[in-house]
């Protein structure tokens, strides 16, 4: 099992190591690797919780049939894919890098998607939205933010993102632009249920003004969505402060 965990770290694959802390099978472990592989002598039903933990992207303390189980998440850091190489894209990447996330910025305009303009991106992709999304392949550990303010980029980027398993899809723009975009997406065949996945205007209401403040607002919402939190003030929340272990 230790060898397989080390291999996960090298390959960038994801897995969950379940350790029974209390109960009949205390001390037993079971490793569930994304894709179906299972190793260990822990109860077989533990692997049934693997997808839930993998998508949450964090360690959790579980109650499984009356037994306390620690679920330890293994995998590469989350990814932030920003389409639109504008000032806010650089601010987003710089902030996400502080969290240890991998950052990718795409734009069809080569004069914008440059290392000089976006130095904090781990990867720059000069391509139209469909091709950029195909290269990135957003999954359940990827947040997608669209910043272009241009229908010919925004619409294909959002439609393409909705076809992926991205855990967060955000779009910048005023409420008026969001409503106009909604109508255009409906005309393009996108359903109301799919549109509901789009966070627009994206970000939390913190009075953001500058690109850096806007990036903080957006990234805060991304973190809240990933942790399944509302993003309000902690003093008004009935939940525990830290979300690492539920």
C-alpha cells in the first residue's frame, strides 16, 4: 500500500486512504484509487465513499455504520483555468499560486496571452475556447473562470465548460450582461439547469473594485463552492470554522 501511495504521488493520480479509527475493524486500512482500484483489508463498503471524498478534495472524518473512519485524500493540487488574459487573470493566478494551485490561462489573442502580461500562470494557451478547453480537460478538481467580456469568446467558453465536470464555472460581467448572456445561451440550446451551474456575476460581495480585489472575491467564492459553504460571515455560520474534516 505504501508503494502504491508513493506511486500516486509520482503519477498525479488521485486516491483515498481510509483508516478505521474505532469499531470492529479498528486499525484496518483500505486504499481506493480513482478509476476503481482497491487495496487493503479495511471493510469493502469504505470504497463506496471514495468518489464523494475525491470530489470534495479534502480529508474527512466519517461515520460508517457506527465506526469512525479517517478518509485521507491524495492527489495533485486543484487547477484554475482562466479564459481571458486580462489583468484580473494575472491577479487570480497570483492568488491561486499562494494556495498551491496549478494555474492555466487561455486566450485566442496571442498579444494578450504572454508571459510578460501573465507571469503567474503555470501554463499559457493561445487558442479559441473550444481548443483551449480540449487541451486543459477540466475535471472535478478544476475551476473555470471566463473573463473575456466578448460574446464570441464567452459563449463557446461557457458552453464548453458546461460539458465538463468542472466543480466551478464563473463568468465576469454586470447583472445586465449576465441576463443577456443567459438568453443567448438558451437560444444556443443550453438548458436552465445547465445555466444554473454558472456563477455570474462571479465572486463574493465584498465591494471589490481593483483587479486584485476582484480576484480575491472570485477565488473566495471558488473556495466556498469547493468546501460546500455559503461564503457568508463566520460569526453568522452555524458550521464549524474549519472545513478540512467534517
